[in-house]
C-alpha cells in the first residue's frame, strides 16, 4: 500500500470533495480517500501496483476537480508521504 497526495488546484466545496472521493473509490486498487481543505488536497491509499497517479488525476478531472500536479519543494521536515 502507498498514499498518493493529490493537491487540488482550486478550493472546492465539501460536496465536490465527496464526489471526487467517490470517483476515486470507484477505481480498483483505491482503498481509502480522505480530504483536507487547507490547502485543498486528497489523500488516496492505493495498492502499490495500481492505479497510477495519471489514472487518479484523470478520474478527478472527469469529476470536475483539477489537480495541481506541480511538485513543490518541501518547506520543512519530510513527512515521507510523497516519496520525495
């Protein structure tokens, strides 16, 4: 298992976050999705082999949620969540 962090490009409502989470949970290999709103991001617990980050981003785009895919440097200590 691994965790994929998907930074949301624009603020979204709780309802939009719920729809986005449901669209990710519908993908085989996604086990859990949680939403944090400041800054807006989704955490997806997924199998090691599948799905790919591109598949997750595509599902969110289809649900109307845009992902900020730019990798930003860490501003402090590493949490280990991004694998960077």
